[in-house]
C-alpha cells in the first residue's frame, strides 16, 4: 500500500472542500482506495489529505495529475503545497 500525503493552506475551507469533492470520480478512477481529510487543531485554513493506493505507481500517477492539471489553477489554495508518497516498509519505492 502507498499513501499520497498532501498538506496546504486554503483561503476558505468550505469552498476548497466543494472543489475537492468535485474530484471524487477522478480519485476513484486513479485507484484511491480510501481517503482522509483533516485539519490541525486551531488551524482551520490548513488541510492535510491522505489518499491510499494499492501501490506506489498509481500514487505517483495521481500526484502528477494534481501537479499538472489541478494545482496550477491554485483555486482556493494559498502558499506552498507539500506532497509526499509514503510506502509501506515491505514495498519498494
């Protein structure tokens, strides 16, 4: 299993969440098996997203999609985005 972990600030959480939800089919098509959206306590305009995949390959593909198709618009995002793919210890990166 692999997890695409993403963190970034948002200008308005409700608007960002609406935009995030609009990509549900894209996440499903890319192989996301489960997802978690969280915010640090006391930081309502910061999101942390974990998208789980069966393996590293689909996670890399979805990250590329985000970097080339979604994030350039910058809609509802502010500041730098941090994204990292985490692999289980028994899976080759």
